[in-house]
C-alpha cells in the first residue's frame, strides 16, 4: 500500500476492518464476537473522532463520537437483533465513506 496514502488517511485500515466486522455481524455468530465487535468499533470510532478533531473536521468528530457511544463496551446499549442489523449496515457504510471523505489537510507554508 502506498505510504503516502496512509499518511493522508491513517484511519484507512482500521476503518475497513471495522466495516468488515460490522458486515460479518449480520451472520449468526457467538456472543463473544459481538463483544469483540463493540471493542473494535468503539476503539476505531474514538480514533477517527480524535483524528477528525485534530484536523478540525468537527462534523466527523461528532458523528464518530456518537458511533463510539453507541458501541461502547462499558455501558452497552441492549437492542434486539432486528434493530442492530440496520445499525450495523449504516455504520459499516459510514466507515467505508469516511475513508474517502476524511483526509489530512495540506500543511500551509507561511
């Protein structure tokens, strides 16, 4: 993978991993997988929110801050499978879209 691409989008690999795990969660899997999913999605969301904050992209910070709260493993939100499935799909799409939309701003030389 191009190092320059990872410099501009350090969230690329974690985002794609989170998206793949969210889509995999649509299958019938053991409960332990969903606990791991909460950890990964929450962690990646916090990372993206922090990155967005440091790049002054407040809309992305708030959006992924909300996703982190939704998937937080400390105080889990318990919803039925029928409700979690569309949430998982929407969040997977968000993780894929953010790879293309959020990139490191160009540094200005003064």
